[in-house]
C-alpha cells in the first residue's frame, strides 16, 4: 500500500505516545503518576455540563453554520472585550473543534511552497509539523533558558526574510512557561508591520498567568488586521475532551478559516458550542479558583524539584508546565524520561519532543493533585539517588 509522500512530513505528538505507554503500564498493574499530558485533574464546571445536557434534550444536535452558532460568537466577543483583549464582531469569530485544528488551518491558509513560517523552539510540535506538511519552510526561533525562556526582537528580525509569511507566537508558552512583556510585544508588532507578516497568536494559556500582565498582540497598533488570536476552552474551563476553541481575526483572515472548517469537519456540535457560551458568560469564579490552585501547585512542585540533586527548574510565569534542566543527570534527557517512567512510574516528556533547543530539559505538567506532585518529587529524587 502506498501513501502520499507528504505523510512522511507529519510528526506525532509525543505526549500521546507516552500517555499510551503509561496507560498500558497501568493496565498491567503499575502505579503511574501522569505528568506527561497537558490535561488537568479538575472537572468541567457543573453549570457547563448541565447546559450541554439541556441543549441535548432541546435537540441541538444538528448541523449549524461552519463558523459557529451566533450565541457563542457573541459570547466570545463579550468575553474578549471584558478582558481587554480586543473588540470584535461575531463575523470575526470562528469556532472550531479545539485549538489544534486552527494551527493546521492557519498554516494551510497562509503558507505554502517557497514560504517561511517562524515558530518558537522549543514549542508545540504541531507548528513545525504542519508547516512542513504545507510545503513551507519552518524557521525555528530559539526560546532559551539563559534568556529566561524569551527571545529578543533582534532574534526575530534576523530570521525574517522576503519569504516570511507567518509568525507563530505562544505566550504563556508551552513547554517552558515563559511569557512576553508589553515592550517585547510592541517590538514584535513593529517587525510584523514593517514586513507585512501575519501572526498567529496562540494565547490558550492567557488566563493561566502567574506573573505580570497578559497583553493580546491584536490590541497593539497595526496588529488587529494581521493577527489571528487563538483561544480554547480546554485550559481555562477544564474542557480538554470537549474539543472546543475559537479564533478572533479580521474577516479577511477569518473567512478562509471558516471555509477550511466547512471542508473538513462541517461544524462543531451546537450543543457543545452553547455549553461553551454558558461558560464564557457566567460568573468566572470557578475558573479563577482553578487558576489560583495551579499557582499553589506550581510553587510546591518547582520547590520540590529544585531540592533534587542534579535538577534545576525556573518558576514558570504561566501555563501549567515545569521545564526542569536535567543536564547534570548522568544520562540524556530522553533516556532519563524513559528511566523515570520505567523505574519509578513517573511519566514525563523529554524536551527534545518540542524542538532542537530543549534537549537538556524535561516537560512535566503540574496540573495534578498536590499529593501526586509530592509523590512524584519523592520518586524522582529516589530515581536520581539510584543513578
């Protein structure tokens, strides 16, 4: 059987590979602490679940507009405006099955053979993978520990060419937890405007910010007309399995994305969209409580990791990932990740899964109970002592 050659350009997402292995070990009786997958142990707020059930009973189970039901697009506009992240009209909101499809849609709509896509490295593996699949040239932008997991405007400027079509930003950042300041974003905006670059601003962790303020790139001068801002319900409302996200973008960019949804999934189930609208419009106290608890977990977990000999870890400014440096451990980070899972039942990801500039790190998701995080630190410390 022969597949299209372009399938060789797509890579997998290591988090799901490790999750499958760890889950199989659990079925065999092993006790596994899951730090590999970017999911949370919180349940979706009950009001959202109840709204989905009510909409199911009301028969909201049929086709709807590909760009999304009006109720959710209006709610998204209100939500973004309330947060100071820009004023949009419903025609500038496109709803999709989670955030990840919009990475695919945006790259496919903006870049092709001969074009270049600048993306953060380390970064979400889909960025590079889909750029290759589209026939474009992926250009990694180093996000380094010695720079506090940031890049400078000069770093970006020296990678821009006449072929640059798309810049991908992600802040707070997966996997490092770094973020961008207003001054940095203003410098980035200046480069984007000067070079007529479209920007995909992946802001899915915007509400999971522990230090500083979150500034949406599209609110800066000259950026609204060239920014596709990505949001999901997965992190803020613990709805990873619901597969619901949206982008806010000018209609010249929003319409092609909606067209790709028509040609791929038709639409997101309306009962899920209406439940999402409920989440955006209701009191946000439950979501804020989750975010506050993530801060507490961060402080406990990072403190514990820094007590382990051979491991050092910066406190992330946002998101729910620790990105410890394990270069003092007497094996590669890839081997160490395997060792932790096989020997002590702690599932993590090697930094190499996120790019070429992260081979001395592991990514660990601390969206887990404090009890499990403390157990994980104890197991990691024990594993290191054995070495």
